[in-house]
C-alpha cells in the first residue's frame, strides 16, 4: 500500500514546482520529502518526475500525472466527507473555491459573496481570477469547485449549471457621436479608435472573426488582457470598447457613459455560464454556494 504521507508530499511538490518550495510550505525538511517521493517511486516501479540537468521546473512523467489525478480525487473526497460531518454536527463550516473572470471583481459578485458570507459566516473562500480556459482547467483538475466563465469551449468533463446570453454593446462616453443612438451596426464603429482585448483573452478569437466577416480592420488605440482597463479607457473617451454590460449594470441618465447595443448579424451575444466538474459530488458548503449563486443569477435575469 502506498503511503498517504508520501502522496501528500508528492502532490505538494507538484503544486509548488519544487521540493524546496514544498518543504517551506509544509514546514518539513526537503530531504524528508525527497525520501518519501523516492519511496513512492520504488513502490510504484516508475519515476514520478522528469529529472534532467538544466531543467528549471519539475515536470511530471506519465506515472506522475496518474498519481496526481489520484491525489486530487482523494483530496476532493476528503473535503466532501469533512463538510458532511461538519453539517451533521451543525457547524455549517466549509471552504469554497471559485473562479471568476476579471469583470466580476466588482458589483454583482462581491455583493453576492458578502451576502452569502453573512448567511454562512463560518464558511471561508478562495477566489481565483483568470481567463475562461484557465478557470475551466482548474475545475477539471479539482482545484476549483466552480467557475463563472464567458464563451466556454465544449469540454466533456464540464457541466454548466447556469447559462445566459449577454448582449454585445459598444461602450462610449456621453457626448460621443454614437452615445444617443438606440443601436449601432459594426460598420458604425469602424471609423473610431478602439480599446480591444489581446491574445490572452477568450474574446480575441471571437472579435477577429467578427471583424473579418464585416471586412473591417479595427484601429486599435489600446490592446490589453484587462477588460476593466478597456472599460475604464472607453468610459474616459480613449476610443470605444465592445463589451458586455456588468450583470446588474443599467444605463441611466446620470451615468457618464452608455452601453449602446450592437444590432448586426455578424455580432453574436456572449455566452455566460456557471460551471462545475461533471460527475463530481461537491462538498456541502460548495454545493450550497453554487445553488445560491444560480438562484441569485436567475433572480437578476428577471425583468
């Protein structure tokens, strides 16, 4: 039987990228971690890490990948068991790991998170901010319980528990020539400088296809992987940005900017989802969080 301690040490080395970093995190001597990993490799009859001179970071072998999948499944199952036992004892404790795109760092999600925390004050949270592909990979790996995402690609190991289409708009400051129009076509935007997402974002491919179909070569004044920077730059008049409004954001007479809907067959609405790992039983705290989040989003979706 393989050592549970050895698997735990191996998993931490994998997550941290080195024996030294794992030793510092676990407050255990690096030599002890090395011995445990060597013992695992002897028991399994296969190396777990690629060892070659000059390599700056450890990489898993095929056997290491299999063992890491096992370590993640054990960790997830232990979290679920602990959560269920705590629920039986009436403690209502737990830990929720959730991923969000950058655009959710304000307004809806912080407000929802604060409200949920008031209802369940003994539940703690880890929130990872990244692009959709990275967040979905973390859900599949068991590193996150759930994630919010935009335009997720088809993935067999992902289940979408909530889905909504969001309108695509052009964001302009008040006083801009497009600001008072009820809607615009993509060609109406061609003459203005734009704030556009870069290659690191999931929207870049969508935007490129959209402009190509319209035979438009956009004039990019600003390119960034930060949607909030693009949003802020457009609000202050540095070009226009093609974005989705925040979930609970409405145009008002007092606003210094306006989201103008794009009515154009070449511009598709954006797909927004809440996603979990297919087939995984979430711990009670995480399951309660996801159910509450879906309910809040469904309420927000009502006119």
